[in-house]
């Protein structure tokens, strides 16, 4: 960016980013004999793209598998009512966390590379953390004072029985206060992750997430064995699983940053608070509306069909979330590398990196979604028999989260150009569309729609081509289709904004996005269409050029070589 200081322009590539800079100097300037590579330094070090993917992607998959194993255990041992309540609690936490922090963590990730290059990292770290503590403290105090109203508003709707609702109303304030504490822990947890992302410390990032996941799994197993399986208990254990890694890795990160050499004295930024808040206010709104977009189908399903339907819908949805989690892991790595390229090599190089990363990741996720969709009847056997109706909507969950994965990538264009207000509007339109679709396709308006002659005529013709319809008794298909339509609406608006405000996307990007629609079709069409698209991608230059295919293959092998188990095998092979 033209207005940024570039006194030190570093020639960098995706595989060879600038070495980590702390306080104005690189670690390469330090005598290795004076600074031995202790375990802590090996954990808190920057990594290049291939190494980052090789470390962080397997760790993310492992973290997600740990969480999925915990969820499976809870579906077997928790009552549906308490499991449904736990899902509503997690929904509320996901909405409240960005709201109570004003989205500052997103701004921290964006500006850490800038202050790293300028030699003002320690000062930025202290200032941003102090600002975050102040905002979080005020937010938690407000939640504490309004605990009774918030508890009823967020959690009581899971109880459709009037007697149970009356009993829960007395317990709602305590659950809301516990939620306030957990929100504070989540904000601190995500702040540490944000700094690690900005500094490309993906080894530390991987360990921190794994430690959190393992602790929560162990505590959940302990709760199962002791019979303490209320949603309140699980929420408290969730908070404990956050607190421990915050302390351990927070100390390590602070010491790693503090042990840099003396800072330079760049020009004072008197508007740093305004700059952070200007960036974060839109990311806050975007984060809240994103959570509303993701969870509105669940909320509406609970309102119409009750907590039993929510339990089935939410449990099967965990499979689809694997896709989004994998995409976010790649986005986390790509965002930091692309931001560094933007700061050192300019707009065009960063946009080329981002485009290739989107197309490569998008195609890989689409193939994975196809495999999972075709295996839906096998996957559902992991759950109790009561969850079997969820198999029919699993492909739609996969489609929803695949489109969500695309929407995790594309707003990077807005972050790079600091036009974060455009991140909000797609989600806002998506939420509004979700409400509209839910009313007409899953709520009171459905019977009116089904009464139209054109609906009856089209449904008879097109129903065989789609994976499921709008007629299942639990309303799962209705809720799933509403979510898909809503997130597709958000994606269309995002594409329009990128085209008008940032850059023109290439043909391959549009083809990858369009191919996602195959997941909504029946298994035969999905299989044939996916095979055709793979051939199109690798035998023509419509999606990738030959050079881009070679680069993708190089990144894949480079990432695999940094997976710990593969790296150990290679060492044995080479006699090391």
C-alpha cells in the first residue's frame, strides 16, 4: 500500500516469506550460540507457507476429530434436551464473543505483520491487549448485570414445555453469568491466536488448539463417568479447557516477543485506537451476522419443531463443519502470507497468491464434500438410531459449509484493501434472506407456497434431481435448504462487491464456485458431474494453467513433507 512505510522492502515468495522480525531485527541477526533453540523458541517461531500448511492443517484435522469424538460421546450419553441446550449455549457464545470484543482480534491479525516490519511489535502488542481488556471488562460487566434477561432470551427458547421453561427460568441467570466468564476467556484465547496468526507462529497455534481440544475431551469423559452431564457443567468445563492454554501459551508468547532486541522508534501513531476500531467495527458486525446466518436455521427449527429436531440437525451438522474448519485453517495461513506479500511486494502479487489458494483449496474441499455426501448412509451409523433422519440432509449441510468456506476466503480482498465494511453486507443480506426463506419454506408460509400450481408442477418435475425436498416430518430438509439459499445469496453479493470495489475475479474462481451446486443434486448426477469437473480442471486450462497446477502440486508435497509423521519417515529413509 502506497501510504505504508517501505524502508525495508523484502523480496518474498509464498514459500519464503521474510524472516520473523521482533523489535526491529530479525532472528537471523542474532548469534545462534548466544540464543540456543530451546523448546519454547522452536514452538514460537515463524514458518513458511508449505511448513505452515504441513503443521497447521493436520493439527486442525486432529482438533476437529477430537471435538467430533466428544460430540459423539455426548449424543450417546446426554439427554436430547440437555444436548439441545448445550448447542444453544454454544450458539450464544459464538454470537457474543465478537460483539463483546468489538472484533479487535481480526484487526490485530491484520496489523501485526505491519508493526513487525516497522519494528514496533512490542508496543503494538501492549497497546492492543490493554484496549481489548478494557472493552472486554465493560462488556462482561454489562452481561453480568443483565444476566436474568440474557439467560431467558438466549437459552429458554430451547424448552418448548411450559413447566420445564418455568423451572429453567430460575436457573437462567447463573447460566448467563457463567456464559459471561466463558466469553471473557474466549476473547483472551482468540487474541493469542490472532497474534500468533499475524506472526505466522503456526507451531504454537497448532499446539494451543490441540491442548484446548484434548483438555475439553478429557473433562467431558470425566463428566460422563461421574454422571454430571448437564449443559451447565459442560459449559464450565469448556471454560476450564480455555483457561489452561491461555495461561501456558500466553506466557510463552509474551516471553517470545519480549526477548527481541531493542525496538526502533517509528513515527508515533496518535490515531492507532481509531484505526483499530475502524477496522474492527465492521468485522464485528460481519462476525455477528455470520454467526446469525449459520445458526438461524437451527433456531427457527427449534421454534417450529422443538429440541428433538434441533438435536438431530445439530449433530449431523458437525460433519459439515469439518469443511469450514479445514477452510478456515487454510485461510488462516494464506491470510498471513498474503498480507505479508501485500506489504512487501504489492497488490498484484498478493491477489495472484489469493486466487490460486482459493481455487486449489476450493477444488480440494469440493472433492472431499462429494466423498462425504456419497457416504452419508455409512456416516450416519456413527450416531444413535434416533439420528438416522439426518442422513438425507447431510449433503445440504456440506453444501452450506462449502459455500461458507468460499465466503471465508473471498473477504480477504476487503481486509487487504481495508474496506472491511463490505464484509458486513453479504452476511446481513444473508440473514435477512434466511428469515424470508424460513418463513416461506419452513414456517407458516410453506402451505401457501405448496398451494401454488407452479410449485406443484415444478416439484413433480425437478424433485428426482435433488437430494431431498421439503416434506420430511421433522422439517430438517426445509431448514437445510433455507440455510443453503441464504448463504448463496450472501455469496452472490460478496462477488458483486469484490468485482466493483476490489478486483475482477478470474474464470477459474467462478467455475469452482458454480461446481459446488452439484452437492444439492442426487448421488448419480453428483458423481458424474464431479468426475467431469475434475477432468475439466486437470486436462484443460479453464480452471488452472499448467504452471499453476505444478505450483499446487509443489505446495502439497511441501506441506506433506512438514507433517510431523511424514517428516519422521523421511528422516528414517535418509538414515537420519
